[in-house]
C-alpha cells in the first residue's frame, strides 16, 4: 500500500506545471522556425519576472513600469475569465499566442509594422536573434479575475514604440 501512495505522489509531481519550462519550449519552437537559437532559463530573470507580474497584478495594469524589468526586454499580457483568474498554464498560452500573432502585422522588408497603429514589439522580442536568456512569472488579481504574465529577456530586443 505504501508503494502505491509513493507512486501516486511521484506521478502527481511529474505532471506539475512548470511555467518557465513551458514558455521556454514555446519560445524555442517558434524561434527555430525563424532559424534563431534556443533560450536558456535564467533564475535572476525568473525572480524579477515573478516580482514584476505581482507588481502589475497588484496595480491592475500592464504599464511597463516595473523597476526590475527596466534593463531587460519585457513582454506582458493578462487573461481573464468570468469565473476568476485563469490557471497559470492557460494564461501563459494566451499570452504567448497573442505575442506571436503580431507576426501577421510585421513587414519583413521594412522591419516595421504594415501600419503604424499595429504592434509588433512582442513578436520581435520573442524572435530577437540576440536574446539568449528568458525568465517568466505570473500573478493573479482576484478582483479583476485576471492572471498577469510577464516574460523578461536578456539581452533585450529592439524596442518599438508605436
């Protein structure tokens, strides 16, 4: 009987979601399609991203004003449901998919969006060749029913202010 419980515990632990492994995998798969090298998870960036996601969740706004993120590239997103903040895994998937969807607006000939009103900075950060390290974090805002996702990148990609 003890063996059964130990096996159940170990199996349960093996299915525990790891945000940073998941986001690294998503980034690396996308980057490989653009012939860009994979990223390494950096624990300092993870710690800063966790702190920044909490900062944004606490203030209820993604305004790129987290002090710890200032030296890095930063992609932000939030996801919500009517039942409360979505699980971390769902929020991370939505965040990543929204960032790479900006590729549809990117003009490879000019290196700019097709239209000045469109954002492509999240996409270019994900695919930025010079970026070597990543760290991500999520935090919930129960009142807003949102989960905030923050990924930090080092070195940062080109900043685009549309």
